[in-house]
C-alpha cells in the first residue's frame, strides 16, 4: 500500500516536465517526447512511475529528469534495493542472494541482476 501511495503522489506531480526541451549531456538540446512508464522494485514494493521523457536527436539518447532526481538513472532498482542486493551479494552467491531477497523482502531480483548490480 505504501508503494501505491508513493506512486500516486509522484505520478500526480508533473513538475519533471520542464518545457519543450532540456540540455542533453552531449551539449545539444533534447526535445520533450511525452511521458514514459517504468516500474521500479523498491523496499516498499513495486513502484509504477510515469515520467517526462526527453529525446536527443544529436546523440540518439534519451533521459528522464525524474530518474536523475530519484537516483534511478541507468538502473532498474531503487537505491535502497541496490544496497540490499549489494549486502546480500557480499554474503552469499548471486543465486542465493536472489532467493534471499525474495524470501525476506519479497523482492523479485533474479541472480543475473544481482550479479550486475553487485
């Protein structure tokens, strides 16, 4: 329920849409290309997010400002889940970490994702 309430709050906030274009990391302008969905495993549960997406024609890359603000850029896991995965992976194998995260925290993190994150 906490994840649902947080998702409702974040998705109602449209302040991540900062105009028709934003500077891209390549130095050019990225244009607003609508809202994109992403579901993020968090310590509270799955968090479905809808975020403003900007696409850069110059470098063919895109980004979501909200992902940067929430620490979700270039990752599929929340910062808290990333710490959980790292701790589990330091103690047991990647496969055992995956099982442990599922059993103790209800987090569906497969062994390959544990390996990449660790």
